[in-house]
C-alpha cells in the first residue's frame, strides 16, 4: 500500500495506518517500525497495535520538505509499505516541542522562549469525564503552561477511585494483564494531551509512579520495557509532551533499580528524538548530570538552594514540588499561599523554574493536585502575575547575579541590562546593593502579593533608593541603552 | 597585709586590694596573682592594676567554706599577702554562672534551668549615660536574658560616634596606646555587667571585633594576649559573664589567624574556670567541636538546619544572629518581625536557642542592635511569649524528635511526655504525625503570632486532630501520667 502524499505541518503528526493480524498477541508478537527520510534526516519510530486489527506508525516531522517512508515488520502484511508526505510550515500557535535553551532555560523548537510554569493534577485523566472537562475549563484561565500527569491511575490518600480506563486490560485472574494494553485508555490519554496542546500546555507525562494497588508499580523489567516502547510509539509524536520517567522514583527502587532507570532513560533517547526527559525524586536525588537527562525535575522545599542545583547540574532546574498550597495533614501539601508564592519568586528570581500544586481538603476528596477540578487557593493569580513579569524579561532567561554575599539570603538575576531582585521576608526601607554602578536606569517596585508594579523613577549611577519597608517586594531594573 | 575574714556569698566577688608601684608601666611590668584555696579547690587568678597605685585580685568563690589565699608578685610590696574569707550560701536570685547542661542545653551552677533568649546591643556601653539608662529601662520589661556586647567601641554604619570611655588611653601620637588600659573604661564595663546581673541578664562579652577605626582590631598578638588576660582578671569573677572570643572573627584573620584564636581560647580556659566560651562567625564557620568551645554561637539565617548543627557540634547551639528584625538596606538586618519570630520558633522547637536584634532606621541612628535605647519592632513580645512556653516545658531541654521525614520541613522536639511541634508556614487543617501512639494526652494549640494558647482537649491514642489551617501555629502535647 502506498499512502498518497499529504501536507502535514511541521511538528504536527503524520500517521501511517495499516491493517494487520489481530490473532495471537500483537503487542508481544508483532514488530513494526517505519523508516522516515527527508533529505539527510532519518527517523525510525516504532509502530503500535491500536486494536481491531489496526496498526499505526506515527511521526512528528521536524523539518519541512518531502518525507518518504518504508515500513518494516516481522509480518509480511505490515512490511514494505512506502509513501510520502510534505511537511509544510507550522500553523499559527504551533512553535514545536520545548527544548533546552541557553543551558538553564527553555525555548520552543522555533525559538520562541518558554517560561515553564507548571502545575500538577497527577490523575486528572482518571476521573469522570465531567471532572476532566472542569479541569480543562479551569486551565483555560489559569497561569500554567505545563501539567504533570500520570499515565497510570493513582492509589493514594484522597485517591481511592477506580479509573474509567485502565491502561492495561483485565486478565483472567481479575488483575491487570500487562501483556494486553488497552488502546481505548491510550486514545483517551492522547485526546487529553491534545486538549492541553490546544490550551498551550505542555503535558509532563509521568511514565511510572509508586502509588498503586493494581500492579502497575510492580511490573517486571520486561513488562516495563515493552510498556515504555508502546507509550513512546504512541505519544512521542505529540509536540507538547515532556517525559518524566517517574514520580518519586526512589520509592520504586525495589522493582526498578537504578540501572534499569538508566536503561529506560536511554530507550527514550533512542526512540524519541524530540522531547525533554527528566525524573522526579522523593528523598534520593537522581544524578541529573547523566547525559540522557535534559533538565532537573526536583522536589525541594528549600528553594534558596536553587542556585546551587543550577550550578551542580548545569541544566534547567524545574522545582516541580516546592511543597503545595493547601491544608492537608501531609507536610508536603499544607503551606500557605503566601509561602508558595514566596518560593516561586525565590526560584524564578534565581534563574530556575517552579511548579504549582494545590491540596485543600475537599468534602469529596477532589484535590487539584491529583484530580483537578477547580482551584480554591490564592497562589494562582500571583503566579500568573509572576509569569507575566518573567515573560516580559529579555529572552534567553535569567542568570543569577553573583559577587555579593547577599545572594545567599535574597534572590537576584539579570539578563543584559535587565535585573530582577526579590527580597522575600526581607523588608528594606532603603536599598543600594546590586543597583547599576553607573549610567541611567529605571526601577519598578513589584509587590508580589498585591500584584502591583509601581515605577520608582529613573536614577543615574549607584544610589540608595527608597522602598516601602514591606516584605515580599521585588525590584525590576532596566539600564538605559 | 592580712585581710580579715569576710563573708562572701557563693558566686559573689571577693576582691583583694593592694597598694603597689605606680611608676613605670604597671600593665607591662608588674606580675600579680593570688592562689586561693578552699579544701581541695585551688584557683589562681591574675591580678590587675586599677590605676592610682591600686592593684586588685578578684575571685568568684564557687564552693562554700573557708577560702585562704596568698598573693604572688614580682614586686615585693605585692607579694606574699595572705588572708581568708568565708564563702556562704548565695543570696536569693543568685544561681551562679550559666553552664552547659545535658549536652545541648544550659543551666545555672545551682541547677536552675537557663533558657537562653539573647539580644544584641553591641555598643550600648559606648553611648551617652542617658541612652545607657534608657537601654536598661527597656531591658527591665524585655524578654531577654543575655546581651551580646562589645568591650571595644564600634565603628560601622550607624556607628560613627566616639565612645565616652576608651578602653585604652590616648598615646603621644593621638592614637590609642595599647600598653595603657583605661581603668575608668573597664570600671564602667563592670558597672554595666552588674546592671545586667541585677536584671537577670547574662553579659555575652565580645572580646574582639573587626568594626574599628582606632586600632583595636589590629593590635599585635602580644597586645591581644595582654589585653585578654587583663580583661579576664577583671571580668571573670562576675557570675553573669559569657565569653564570646569575637564577633565575625573571620573578618580579622589577617591580624588574628586561626592558630592565635585557638591560643586565646585556651588562655580563657586556663585563666577563667567558670564561664561559657564561644566565638561568632560571619562566613567561615569555626569548628565548635574544639574542646575549648562550650557552645556554638552562630550567625545563620537558614534556621531549619538547627538540628544539623546540634548533631555536628554535640553542644548547645545558640543562633545569635538569625538575621535581625528591621528595615536597613543590609540583608542581615531587614527581616520582618513575623519572619524573626518564625525563625525563633523553628530554632527553639528544634532544641536550639536564638538571639534577637533590631535594626530599624532611626533619625539619630539609634538602632537597638548597636546602641540600645527602645525597641520599635513587633518581635519582642512574641519572643517573651515563646520564652514562657519553653520555660514551662519540663527541665532538661528539648530533644528534636526523629524517625519521621517531616522533621526536615517542620520542627518538633520532646522531653519525656512533653512534645512541641511547630508548623511555620505550614497550615494543616488536620494533623496526626508525631502524636502519641497510645495513652491519654492533652493538646494545646499555640498561635505564635497572636500569642494565644487554646486547649484542644484530651485525646486517647493516635488520632487526627482538627487545627485552624493557619500558618505559624504550634502544638503542645502532654502525655498523661
């Protein structure tokens, strides 16, 4: 079969659909891939069985031009199919996948800066359709452009419900059969990833996690390997995917020892040439300097160490869990909105990135951090305000200022003639440190909680400037010319 | 000359006064000491020249009974004087000097617990008499029982005034003559130490400091050695003295290298058998495990590490500068009252001690942290409230609870059936961790900012208890029986 040439936008999805064997176990028995070429560029993604005798191979074409392909399979009916398509310019709003930019920062593939401001609804796709739609509705006006979310359902405090779609089918013993993925569940996942894409939100897909009562967290190494390749075959072509190998991987070391994590990471590198890759810890830091890791996705309450982690890893630092705004009895989920906003500002003003979560007790256990729904807290609008300020900074990202000992106590970073200083619980009534030594510059006072920006005027040369003597203020400085 | 037997209370001051040579330089040329004996106890303090031909040797008798002494000197008129006195029971309110108790805590020599709650008025004795009297008036109702204060005057931002009494006399060149101490200045210091003693306040005497324009910070090693022995001869007999070898010793390493600090420390050990000894750093931690150090006197903003320092030093940790409440442009002196109170609670609820300072801009540069005067801030009453709560805990001091990972994020310590948990910016609406596993216990809710204690009732066995979901709360738990 030869598919007729189609036009596919750059970073869109081209899909080959083939009919093949449905007997036996296609997941275990059928090998399928396609070799795609466009000029010097060659990519060979895996295909996958999507049920009902249908096999698919997907590609996210990342260069414009004529692409040709040939399928390969251990089954004659799937082998040797060829075809071509034309990859054309991306449509408006399609900037391609997010990549590391300027060592410590992110940009879309077309060069557009990406200021990562994440949130977390781990199991939102495993709730009722109604609740999922409400989550999407909330996200429309929320400040978040990344969502941490799990492929597998979640079993944990406040999470005792069965998912509507299990990623693996029920086996003869009533448990999960890890040799039979459920195409419907994965199609559902894909739909939700596309929903996020339409909202400009990156899907930070958590491949493994320990919160489990169904067996997902205790699959065998080979089951893990097969599942990973299946997931990559299906999801890699979605441009808004980030890969998070795990949440709290160190709670799973009995079933996935460090060597296997490293191997699985390398599988992602081999099978997905496009997307960001990290892993999220509980207590045992993963070594983010390993070459297959693109950025550090950490869980750290002590955000004043953000500079240290940047220095240590020489990669973007995304603190996906600087504790959550909320009031549950778990210490990771009960800081005040003011404290979370403070931690966000410290993190961003030291040239790193933070993620949000919300864990307020709810009569029906609908906590945003896991199930989505609506936001109840006070941090989100302040995070929106912060995001606008960081997005208004010059492109290329902020670099921590150094040379002054104060940077162990307050936050400050710069980009060219732009400087951002954040005081946190400090409340100076006058200030001079880190102001420009000479030349003209303008200063804005930012009240991070009240969300106000007050121009303080234009100054010439280093001089003491007056401030209100209140905590949670920041200064934005722009040197003229 | 034989002095007639007098009655001196335990930990009071016995003083031998002798007439001797006033020609030449008694400070350099005359050696004087006295050997005191009471039963098996022998102490041989240095004497000192107090001007006008008068020499003194002082002793703080620390055991009750008959003490006898003989003076020794390289001058015949001062040598071989003998005498005796009776050391009797201490008067009311005299508990003796403060000592280390129970590894990490303090108690007076008579066993009375001492909960160290310090403040800082570095140069208060170098201000006008009127201002000094105002400082003492403020201290009468303030919550502090330790005062960090310098022997030498201070030259620093907000500190540009000459002291009324220079510890060393003016030399021929108009500078200080470090071979001629000024007895009047030291008598003044002693008077102020006694004033503090009457208020129940320990004088944490800072022997050296770098904030100087007179030469005190750049004396030669021999000048430093002589000055130290002179100071010890005069001040050691005051029971409310603590020795702080320096403030920010690491800013003086050019003139006092580490070996000399160590030597000077050992001089204190040899010449003063009574008092606590530490040293205060800026950026370079002193090794507080050295045997001549009795406790760690640190400057640390990141108070959540208090447990770590306890563990590291195995001595009491006194964080004398967890930054100051204020609004000056210096980052060490502009945190909010709420943040300082938060840092105090974290420190005390993790079994360590903290010191206060206040640095609000003042039209006449009278900042409490240096000159004293009156308090302008909001932390002092909250620190008073905290002190009462810690003093109400069982004697012996609090030990950090362990065995739960939450202790890296919130604070908690215990003593027998007593437990204190402090949540800081955490605001749980319900709570169960670290509550007793079984038995009956009562719980009080403490609002550390509003200074209220609300009984939550009596509970039986580990169970979830309801809290208000507000930050800066603490729980006090007392297990029955």
